[in-house]
């Protein structure tokens, strides 16, 4: 069983090929606002490194958001077209869920305008606070807790785990998409809010 995993919801382009229960090839590249230009060359390189072709892919896992309005749609559109054409299953994970992995922590992603997406996670599951908050609100919410993701917004160094490995670590949390044509991103804020810089 060959699984292609993709995340384009944030500044990292994350691609991974999982064969059975092992990550056999992966890419994690910082390319904020350049995922659409970068993803196909990186996918080709990924398959070459794993000595496989797109025809060998049996299923896909894609992050569903929140994150960059356009970014979330890049991997999701590829997944929808690929799964519809090949008639293979698609699964989703939350973007914050991927960043948190199995840790007991808060995960955050920049939402622009001095705000961030935030969620609290434990053992791969969201246990609260999922939403969009101001940076000041987040500082109060996360005080004394482990925080991962765009933590530079809190005056610390950004903290990201191995995201390719996190896809595999969270395998039990993959949610099957019953109708690929109905797959839509989870944004947590309105379309109009994405236009505010």
C-alpha cells in the first residue's frame, strides 16, 4: 500500500510517501506563497527518490486546514483530481493536528493581521481552543504550556516537528473522505477576513 501525503497549508511544502508503515521518501521545503510552482517538480523528485510512479499510489492524505486560503486549496485540488481520476481513497488531517502530532500541546499557525489559528491537542486529538485568536489572547491561553508551530509570533523560535513523520504517526486519525467531490477546506475564518493584511 503506497500513500501520498501532502500539506500546503502553511509556509512548508510537506510531501511524503508512505509504503505500508514506513516513510520511504519525504520533502519539507519552506516555500511560502510558492507551493503551486513548487509542488509538481517536488512530487516528481519524490517519486524518483522512492523509485515509483504516480500509478503506484494507492491512496492520498491531505491537510484540510486551517491555513493559507490559497495554500490549503493547492494540495486539496491535486488530491481531488487524482483520487477522482484514479478512483482511490482520500483521507484528511487538520493542519494544526499535523503540527501537534501526538504531543500534549498547543499548535498555532499565522493567520495574519496579528492573529493566529490555535488548537489544543493531546494524543493526536483536538481537545479545545480551536479557532482564530489575537496574539495577545494566545499569549494568555498558552501560558505555561508547550506550544508548536509559528511560535515566532510569541517571540520564540518557530517549532515544527518532522511533519512527514507526523503523517504516519497520526495514521489512526486519518479521516476518510466519503465523496471526493464534496471535500472542502476548513478555514476557521471567513473568506473576507483572508483579504485583510
